[in-house]
């Protein structure tokens, strides 16, 4: 019976570690709306815009989508640079809050999937 409180305490410790794992980091997820020389503006899923400052130390990672049936993984990512970013890219930015700004530590991005053109209706044979 004394083991149950130890298990509960252990689970609480693990849960608190997971909560504080990112420290004070912020994740910004959305679509690139604007690229400035020293910052990017992201439109989030809820329609808000968030500006994130770019630093010389910012790391850029491009996610290369694989259309095969296998699940995507870290091998689908490749190093990139600021010039690879484009308006409309999907992004996940790991940023550090500093004063009233967000400073980008890492920008992971991918090109949105192309919209498939509508299939033309097959012509009906004339009778």
C-alpha cells in the first residue's frame, strides 16, 4: 500500500518535467505572411499576426514532404537559409521572448501542398 504514493509522486515529477522542458520558449505556428530584412510575420491559425525577429544565430530547416506511405521523420528535414523562405510557407518557429519581442531560435518550414486541379468532366458521346 505504501508503493502507491511513490508511484503518484513519480508521475507528478515526470509531468512537471514535461511542462518545463521548453523553459520560456514560445512556438509560433502558421503561414508566413511577410518577410522583412530582420523579421518575419506569421499569420496563425486563429487569424492573428505575430512578428518574430530574425537573428544571425537563427537556424532554418526545410521540411521536405515525402508522398510515400511512410510517416515523415527527421530525415525529411534539410538545412536551409533565409533566402529559402517564401510567403505562404507553413512554419513552426521556436522563439525566445526578449523584452516585448520574440527572437527566432529555429524556423522549420515547408511549402504547402499543391492544390490538385479539378478533373475535367469526361465528354459524353453524342447520340
